[in-house]
């Protein structure tokens, strides 16, 4: 690399010396933020790793991200890092007196002012000392006792607390109603405020009826103006108070709702990303999206109906005693009606639940049809399948409509039956109350009746609401079930923190490995054994369906339920942390997805510390630089989702560049060059040797000509290994290989009149 190169952010990829020098250059210049200049893990990170290990969790320094790259890792960055690694962590400021009393299970990381860190392992309040351990102290080393003065020279109060994630609202907890309730309960403080406000509001609601009672009984009977004035003043104060409290309560509910929404969103997406690829292959996108959309109904229920009914219950607790105080006979009547309403609603629960399940099923099918059509629209248009898709859609819409109609008709009945009871509750009590008042000698009955009517209305509504809540819960229960059907599948790995993180070299060993896809009888791979040496170029050939892609999938850890062994550098692949494994792998498939954004963003794909010049080098290596530079905006050219403005070959070369940019130890090309035209394939092939330098490369290809350079070629057929050898050896001893080679080159022979593509000495 030239000196000029190191200064400017933009390099010249056409420069003869810079072309194709990606791997080592990138390695040397990119110091991820968690490392110091010498490439060692920074002391603060080492301290964190130490404590995490104490709790049985491995933190990966490669995953550390600083908010401001290049600076000393801050407490907040460290805590975020541990959090992403699946731990509970807090960045705190503590005083000496707190240190002495800090109750923490395990060591605490103290961040020193000079950028280093120490581990606080204990404290003695009587002796006014704390015990510190150096980050690099060997395991058995004694902690050093330090007093306040000495510590204050190096430490200004910053610390990071670390614990294993134990809360049931952890990322791995299954998605159930209990989990949701826990999530709500975490908001205990605002919920308590809401409760207090509601309780106060309920008490305030008693006042107006009581005031009316007094007005009717005292003011009207005895013409007492002074009492009226006093009551007016009380009413004004009560109303002002009520207004303010109501406002505050709605404000808090809004805040709590938004927070729950955010947490649910983050949790759901996090889990979705950790579902195994298998799941997505077996379920249409539309179905998944529909199921996940149900999560928002759940949130609405939690902060809407559930919360308001809960608050109404508080009101009931206050109002029912008052009701009995005013008139027990009428109170019993109200309660009797309420019980009847509840019975009606409960009677309809089970049939309603069944019909609602039909609605859910029909809606799921409908969404699946929609999703499939949108995703496959190119095929639909190309084959003119619109009428068929429309017919399918009509059918699904009709099914969903029928199911909804049936549900609605049944749901209408409890409503119909409840209405007269509800009316009786209000009007019946009034009539009976009037009757009682007529026979009443005290003269207070009229006022009481007024007051009672006002309260009864407030009681009836929450009681009915309570019964309806159960009905709603049925729907939400279904929604939870739907979301859970997606989210509660076994995740790819039990936790982000699980598994070893060995440094990858690239030696691969399949021994006696047998693997079948779920639901298939014949194994996709049958007692497969072969080795791939680190740093070698390894080709895989075989007929369609012979298991080539399956080998690549197993290497990526997509399917892990195989028998036999798959070892990477001697370590069982199942033991390796998945994220770590995939960071060391580069994979290019036949069909690659490009995200919306510029070409540069697509090549870098959000990976830290990479710049335009890295993207340019990777593009050059992948044979993409030339067409990118011809585009009007070069590397800033905007790609839409699904990349309509790129040809298949161009997309492919971008995907290769994207896989190359982070310098993977193992690069897998699964039919990656199949879509390329001969010219761009030649560009990539010419670079293959350079691409391959310093890494293990696995090339799956139908075109044998692109594999002739490989150190070893594996020939598979129907899941079995036929042979492993270099090209020339295979031509001599492997019949299937020879046949494939002859088939592909007969074509050439016909055109050129001789076997131009066959290397000399092979035929
Ligand atoms: N996700 C899957 N679920 C079930 N069976 C699968 C799945 N993927 C592949 N198979 C089956 O496993 C076998 C091997 O498939 P694989 O994709 O490995 O073949 P391949 O050699 O890559 O073929 P091609 O050259 O066509 O890409 C095939 O019989 C296929 O039907
Ligand atoms: Mg394949």
C-alpha cells in the first residue's frame, strides 16, 4: 500500500498495487474499538470479561461498540455491551461510603481515571477498607486492601455492576400472559401513582351524590341558603381537583403504554431475529407478519381495557359500601343484576372462543395468500397468474368474512340478553326506590334515591365491564397464542452468551456425519466424512439435490441436529457460539438479498469501522468495481429493496464484495457465480486465487471449469461422498465426475472443434 493511500479516505482501486490486497490490509488498519493499539483487549474490557466469567458468561470483545470510537470505553458503553451479551448491567456513580456497603453478588468493576479498571472483590466497613484485584491478577491472587485516600487518587466514583440476567422478563423467557404481566409489573412506580390517583378520584365521585342527597333532604326541606353556599364551594373545589387528577392519570397511562409498546417491539424483533432459518423456510412471511401484528392488540388490551377495568374495580370497592350505606335493599338488587349479566357472558365464553379460533385461522390463511402474492409478484406477472391469485384471494376473503360473520352473530346474543338486565338494574331500582320512598316516613328517602341512582350508574358500568373483560381476554388469549406460535419456538442458541469463541483458523472436519431434514425420510447427507485443510480451496460438485447446499448449511450452524461430528479447528461446531461462528464466515448464495440503501452501505452492511476505501477494495476483488464506477453516482448509487436497478450478475458481485469486506476466515460460495455472464465470471474467477489467499474457501459449483484450480474437489451423489481429490485425479478415477466434465465440455467441443477447456494431459 502506498503512502498516499494511508492519508486519503478514498483509495484508487485501479492502482495495480492496491488491487486485491484486502485481507491483511484491512486487518492491520481496523482496530475495533474494544482493543488498544497493540491489538490487546483494553483493560476496562478485560475487567468486564473477568466479572462476566465469574458469573459464567463469556463476553466477546469484538462485539464491544463505543459511542465515540477511539476514546476510552465509557461506563455506559461497557454496560450496554454486557447487556447485549445477555447480562444485567448498570453503569453507576458511587461514593466511598456506598462502596463499603455495596451488596453485590460477585466483583464490581471500578473504572479508574486513567482509562484502566480494577475489580472490587469485597469491603470491610469496620476497618474502612475495600479489597481490590488487578485486572491481570492470576486466578488465585490475593486482593489488596486499599483505603479511601489511596483509592480516590485513581478513582472518581465510576463503576459498572454486572449480574447474570435473572429477571423473567429476560430475552429468553417464553412469550406468555405471565411474561406480559411481569412486563407490566416492572412499571410498578407509575402503576402505583395511577392507583393512588384512581382511588382518590373514586372517593371524589362519592361526593356529588352525597351533596345531591344533602341538597334535596336539607336545603330544599329547610330552605338553608348557607348550606347551599357551602356545598357550592365544596363542589367547585372537588371539580377542580377531579379535573387535575384525571389529567395526570391519563398522562401516566399514556407514558406507561408507550414504554410497554417500546419494550414489546424490541423484544419481539429480537426474538424474531433469533429464530432458526428453518422456521422462515417453513412459514410464509404473510403468516408470520399477521401473527406478530397480534402483539399490538395485546398491548392495547394491557394498557387499555385491562388497566381501565382494574381502575374501575378500585372505584367499585369504594362505591359498593356507600351504596349499601344509602339503601341495602336497592344495593342487593343492583348486585343481583350484575351477577346475572356475568352469568350470561360466561355462558357464551366457550362457544365464542371456538368461533373466534375460526376467525383467527381464516385470517392467517388470508394473510399468507397476500404475503405470498406480494413476495412472488414477479412470477405472478411473468406467468400471467393474476386471475388465479385473485381467485385464491377471493376464496380466502370469503372464508374470513364467513368466520367473522358467524362470530359476530354469536357475539350479538350475550349483548342482546344483557341489555334488558342492564336497564332493569338502573330503571328497576328507580321504580322500587320510588315505591319505597312513598312508604317512607322519615322524609329523607327522596334525597337518598337521587344519590343512589347516581351511584348505581357508576357501579353498573364497571361490573358489566368486568364481565366483558373476560370476553375480551378470550380474544387477547388467542392473540397471545398466535404471537407465541411464532415467538416461542426454540431459538437458534439458548443465549447470545452461550458457546465457545475460539479463534478461527479454517480447518474443517466432517466425520461420519448423517443429516436428514425434518419430515424427510432419506437423509440429505449420509455418513459423510472428509477434511478441508485450513487455507485451502475446496470445491464441491454433484448433481442437483445431492446435498451440496446442505453441507454449506451445516457449516453455518443453520441445522444442528445431525449425527456424527462436524469440527472446526478441532472444536465441535455445536460448541461454538453461533454469532462468533457466523462472523468468521462469509457466505454468498445463488440469490442474495440487497437492502435498501447505497451500494457502499450494502457492501459495508453496517459493520463497524469500515470505510469507503474498504468497500472499494472489496468491490474490486469481487469484480464489481468496474460496473459500480460506471453508474451515475458510483458507490452512492441508491439501491431499492430487492434491487430492481441491478442485473443479476451485478447483484451477485455486490454480494461477493459484501461477504469479502470483513475478511472472513472461511468463505463459502454456493453457486455464487452461476448467475454471472462469462465475462464477469472470468473477472471473479481470475480473482479467486487472490480472494482465497489467507482463508479457507469452499466453492459449490455446477460448472466444473471454475473448480479446476481447487486443491481438493468433493464429489457428492445422493448425500454420499463419492470421492475427494484434485481435478486431474478425479478425471481419471471418478466416473460421475468424468461424466459431468464430459457433458459440460462436449458443448465446447462442438463449438470449437476441440477440447479447448480441458487442461493438457487429461484426455
Ligand atoms: N429446507 C429443506 N427441507 C427439507 N428438505 C430439504 C431442504 N433443503 C434441501 N432439502 C432436500 O435435501 C436434499 C439435498 O438438498 P441440497 O439443497 O443440499 O442439494 P444441492 O446439492 O445443493 O442441490 P442444487 O445443486 O440443486 O442446489 C434434496 O433432496 C432436497 O430435497
Ligand atoms: Mg444447492
